C-alpha cells in the first residue's frame, strides 16, 4: 500500500477562497513580515503536506526536541528545524500576521510563540559543525535573533516556471493508486542523470512496483545544472530507457540544507508524504565538503525503526571494463584497475570543455539535451 502520511494525516493548510478574499482585502490591518525565497518555499511545503505533520513553523518545545532528539515533542521522527526567524518582532504572541515574499502576501500566520535561540547550538546539533564555510551553518548565522512559531494558511503560490512538472502529495498519491502501484521507491536528485544514477534507480525498481524520480528545484550553487536542463535530461531518459508503466517524474521545490545524515532522514519523510514506501539513500547523501562520512546517513536510519518508509542502501556503482557494464563492489570481483568511477564533477568538466562523455558514463541522448542549451550551468 502507498505509505501513510508522516504523523498519520496529510496536512492541507490552504485558505478557503472566501477566507483568502477577506484576508487580502484587509491585508493592511495585519502586522507584516518579509520572508526570503527559502522560507516561502517552506511555507508551500507545509501548506501542501510535503512537511506533514507540520501545520506551521516550529514552536520552542518542538524546535528544542528536534535539535536534541531528532523528534518532535510528541515523539514523531523529525530531523530538520523548519523555523521562521525575524530580527525584531513588531507583533506579539496571539497576533495574526501576514508573511510577504517581495510584494506578494504568501500566508497568514497565527503567532503562538516568539522565542530566542543559540545559533551556535543550532549549527552544531544540525550540521555537526559551526564552521561558517559550511553553507547550512553560514545560513544559520545570517538568521534573525528571534524565532516565531505557529500555524499558517497559504494565500498565494509563488510563481512557478515548472508548474507542468509539479505534483503535490495529494496528486502523487492518486497517481500511484491509479497505476496500481503498492510499493514505490523515490529518488531525490539535483543533477542530470548519468549511468550511475540509472543503475541505482533500476536496481531499486527491480524490487518494487514503481519508481518516483523527484528532482529538487530551487536555489543552486554556481556550476550546478540549471533546473530546466535537469528536467529535459530526465524526459529524454524516460522516453528511451524507462518502462512507461513503471516510472514517473515530478519535481519538488525545496532549499537544500546540506545537513548530511539528518537531511537524508528529512528527504525520506518528504517522499513518504508523497506516497513512497521506499527511499534510495545515496553515498554522502545531502553532504557537502568532507563534513560527513560517505555512508554516515545509512547508519542514522538505524535510529528510526518507526520512520514508516524503508531506506534502500545501494552501493555506489562504477563501470567495470572486465565485467563490461555498470556494477558495484558487492557484485564485481575485479581489481580497481578495471573500474571507472563516474564522477559528476568530472562529467561537468568534460561537458564544459565540449567533450562528449563515453557512453558507459552518460547516455548520448542526455548529452545532446545538455548541449542544446547555450549555457546549461548556473553562473
């Protein structure tokens, strides 16, 4: 069966049309708070149930419980603090406020609690480091001094250039049901697909009814592939190399925290809310630099027997010249001299130099798609 939403019920926090109309007509009567793009995306993910069971931004009890125990205060597994920070609140507990992204009123929030926190403690507990060179840590240090907890109602969606590829949890659950899939494995990605990805996805698909490829769209670092390049590359891969009735593609907007093992659990929870029963956990999942061990995320899943989604640990694949195909260390008996590791960095360099990667690294159709863009990379 398609997995139950995390916490048992799929959250929907969308203002009813009449309520929305009324709030928007009275918007100048509410205290207002400007939020950045990442917070606005978090709001959408709360409202559409991607972050079920959260109904809003964390209050102090939940925030501290997540930091200390990787669980909400009611013991539900939860590893990443979803919080709203402000410099200095111009409102009080009990107020209703409006959250704006640029000039767009995104949501109404019922302020339950305003509290202070230690940025250093936040960084060390979530990212296992307080090194400001870590992108997640640097973001925490740039946050406001107060956190605001309380439930939200979504008033407006952010402009979405990829609406055609966007499915919400309520829609993916219907899709999986219509296809008759009882077991679904989800794969998170921020990259164009190479043969290593394809090998891992198809190895996992062997054991379940359906494969759900769920690329993350949103802010990326310089040198990453642009969102539209990733989508078009997967489209062509699906067209030529995936069985039509056993795989589907839908995007999710989400801002990476690069929190390694903790974020791997968070990614699994998000896919559980979409309806997936299994989740592929990669090597150095959600890591950055050398802050986490390559398989540290695998170990953390042992601490969550009640997660409600089954992790699939598939060893990193490589091309073996002797085997003549993609394999992994568990199934290939040959020495390292015959192995060719498929490195995303190496592929990017080849593509930047106008060099076509060999077919055992990347499908020619995928390379053609990348080449059709004047500049496929974020600048």
